[in-house]
């Protein structure tokens, strides 16, 4: 209809023409924009109960568009539009009653009434909000089945909030059988629409492997998206990734400075107690900030006051008799913390001096029996070593080293000079022969013997040491070495550091840095290099410095078929699975076959684990066909589960 005809109809009192005519002037559609003139015609239509005109007036008064902002008039016209059947207004009125505003207290019963009216007109937003009311029991009796039907209807239309809630229903088995894959699917649909809560839940799915393959990198990406969208619990997750990631794994997110940034963001966002606890940890250990027990105690206390268990525990661990900071916040809590510490017989801490000081040794029980406990722990680690399957030669070599160390301690007690000895080792052997496992136990044993101050194992390969540009490698390698001080640095496939004399290869720079550090930190750092036997021999012989410092070799032989079977039985035992004699015979035959035909790809214990996992998967497929499943069914492997297993 042309503008002239539209004006004529409006002047003749047609409400729809009045609204359309006024709307065109208000928006400047094919006419010069005139909001005041346009609103005068929209007002005429609204006075005739034109629902769209009333809804438009409500919006104008709410935002102050073309008129002075007026919440009362906005609500008046919104209610008029809703009464006259305007679905969006009905949904919006439901929101007013659900969330409340300056003039209205929340009224869930009225909210449900208006959501239901809009939902009957297929309003997507109202369907979701009505579903939430049924899910939470607000304004109605809780009804998960009805809530899920409404969520499903809106989710199929692409509503992000509904998709998120539908994911929650599948994840938590509300009114539906638990299905992590369906949960992850709906979280993903919602997350792709930038819905923060769904992004957070999807991050959890990838973190834990619920419904999707576990993947720390993807988990981190989704947590980061939710964090950037302002979700405080996601900001805490991002902070945790930056603080607790293994700095030398493939999924390297370690960056304490970034952790502090995200913890602060979560605190500023909603005073998140987990973020406060995270900041306390950063200040306690000097990670991303200058170390300060005073500031650590402040953040732990804030977290504890909000009921955080970790905040309370960390607060207690930081107790100091002269800690006035705690008393300034809460005398009662200070006394409670003091009582807890005294009950635990804890020793006060001293203020840290450097960022590298370990906090774990700062609080020690005052009991004189600690040396006995230490001996018991040492015996425990030695027992773990002796209980490893096979590796007889390895155990003999390790025990010989341990005996030498004990002898050194006895010589000290008699004020005799100690005999110089190198503890750096070469582990040569094929994959899956237990090199990393033995190295981890050695780190703990050396610590208990007093050779190493901390006893951690830092595992790294070429990618964790060598940079891509000039100057990067030394810095990167030095950072790894700093993290390993007090423990063992385990360099897997160490021979990859020597790749020839190409100008863009910086492996030699890493080797030079390592050799220097072996001298600089010889009293509190052990380095173990590991890899295939032939390649390790070439690696050590490639550099006189390596050959002079690595003079102890431990050979890890391939597991025999019977040892592989023993590992398989151990895996079954740990999983509370019983394997019949037929199963064990079949497994032994398989291990015999792959042992006799083994090549450089022979995976040893890793191959056994793959075999075991395949057997469990076969058992699951078999049992899934049963009508009634007994405990014996799920705790027993039968011949059918292991027959015809083939692994690449």
C-alpha cells in the first residue's frame, strides 16, 4: 500500500494502518524519519488495542527511544500487549515476573501463567523458560518429563539455551537414560552458538572423556571460550590449566602469569571462592607473582569464609603464630585455624625467600618418629620396584646403585670422605619396557635417601627442549632444568637431539645447556637419557661430554611371553576381572606369537595394555546382548573375549 493510501486508512481509524504508517515514519522507511510523528500514530493504534503497537510502545518506554524512559509505562503497555495475545510480550511479561525488576518482585506462578500462554503460540523463548520452571519447580510442581519435552521442542529449533538444558538432562539422567554422547552432542550444538554454560560443560566432557574422546587441548579451547564470555567457573578452569598443566607434555598450557590473570578475572566477576583459593596457591608458591605467605593467607581466608573446603585446608597449612592477617579478618576463624593446626601438631612456616622454594617441606609434624616414617616410605618404594614384572637385570643394577648410596651415608656418619659417583643414567630399551616407571620410582627413592631434595620426575623429549629460532633453545632447556631441580630429568628418545649439522637444527644447543647444568647442579639434579639401544649408543658416542658424564647403562630387555602374560593378569586383577585358564592360555599363545615375530615396533607392556583393553571391549559387546546381567558376567573374561584379537 502506498504511503498516501496508508495515511488515508489510518485517518479513517484502521488500527493496523495506523501502526504501519507510524512505524514507517518512526524507522524512516521510504520517508524522512520522524520518531515523534511516528509514535503519535503508533499510540493511536495502541489505544485501539493493537497488540503490536502496544508491544512497540512498551519497548520505546523501556529503552527511552523517541520518548522519555519510563518503566511504569513500559510495563503498562507490555501487559496490554500480552493480554491482547502478543506472544513475544507474553514471554517478556513472564520474564518480568520470573526475574523481577525495580517495580516487581519475582512471582513464579504468574511467570508460569504467561510463559504457558506464549508457549501455546509456539514462542520458542517461552517454551524454554516454561521448561526451566518445570525443571526447577518454580511456580509449578517439578516435572522433569514435561520439562524435557519442552526443551527438546525448542532445541530442535536451534535454541541454544534449550540445547544446553537438554544436554544436562542426558548428562545427569533426569527423566531419561544417561547418555554422555547425547549430552556432548547437545552441549556442542549450544556451544557453537556461543552459549557460555554449554561451552563450559563441553570443556568438562573433553576433560573427563564423557561422551567424547578425552582431549585436553579441545577441553582448554572450550573453557577459554566460556571464560572469554565472562563465566567465572570457566575462568577458574582456565587458570587451573595454566597453573597445573605439565609444562613439558604435548598439551602444554603451563603459564602461571596467565593463571593469575584468569583467577583475578573470576574474583572480579563474582568473587569466586575457587579463584580466591587459586590466587592463594600462586602467592604461596610464587607462581606468576612474588611469593608472599601473607597475601596467600588473605586469599585462602576469603575462600574459606565462603565455605571452600580447599580454602580452609590451605589456610590451616599456612598457619603462623604471628599471622596478624588472619586475626584482622576474623578472630573466630583465626582461633579455629590455630586450633586445627595445633591438633595436627604443625610447625609454623617461615616467609618464602625465592619463587623456587618448595612449600611441601615447610610444614612438618614435630614428631621425632619422622625418620622411621621415612624408612617405611623408602621400603614401600623399594617393594614397588621389586614387584615390577620381570626386569631382573634392571632391579639388580638399581639395587646396586641404592646400596652404594647407603654406603655413602654410612661413611658420612663415620666422618669418612664420600666416594665421588655419578648418578646420571642411560636407559636403553624398546618402548613399553618400563623405563619411565623405573625412573619415577628412582626419583622417589633418591629423595628418601637424601640424594635429591624433592624427588619429582620431569619427563621431556626433543620438542620440550628445542626451539625453532636462534636463542630459544637455551631458554627453553634451562626452564625445563629449573623445573627438574631436586629431582630427575628424564629425556626420552634423547638421540633425536642429534640430527646432523644442519643450520636450522638447535639440538646441540640443548645438549650443551644440559651438560653445563649437570655440572652446575650436580648435587641436586639427576638426568636419565632413554631410547632404543643402538641409537642411544650412537648418541652417547657423538659427544665427548656426554660420554664422560653418562657412564652407567641399564638395559631394559623385551618382556618374555610369560612376563607379558603376568602383566596381563595384573591388569585383570586391578580391574577386578577373573580370566579363565582358557583365556590365559589363549593370551599366552598370542604373546608367544608376537614375541617371536617382534620388530622395532614391538610395544611390550603397552601392547599388553592394548590387548587387555580390546578384551574388555569384546566383553562389553558380549554382555550387552544379555537380558539379565549378573555380577559374574561383568567380572569374568571368557575365551570368546580374547579370540581373534589382532592389534596393529
